């Protein structure tokens, strides 16, 4: 069984809103530092909220197979 998150759903939602409000003027690291969370955690929350898969090479994205 997975451990419960130490961040509430409201905190995650507010963090995502703060990132989106920055409109690209701030990095994940900048926003995450303000919130005292890991930048990759914030990136994952935003990606999950957008319904996007993990980046290439990540756990959830298969790499394309090229004929060789």
C-alpha cells in the first residue's frame, strides 16, 4: 500500500495554480523553492494535472522502436 502524501490536495492545487500564474517567467525550481517542495514533485503535479505522460525515457513512456 502506498504511503499517504504529506501534501494535501489543496496544497498541490495551489502549487499548480502558482506555477501556471507565473506564465513561464519562473522555473519549476523557483516556484518549488518558494513552496519548500522538490522541483520534480511540482513538475509531476503539473504534468499529472495536464494529463500528460512522463517525459521520454521516464517510467511511463515507452521509447519508439526503430527498424535497424
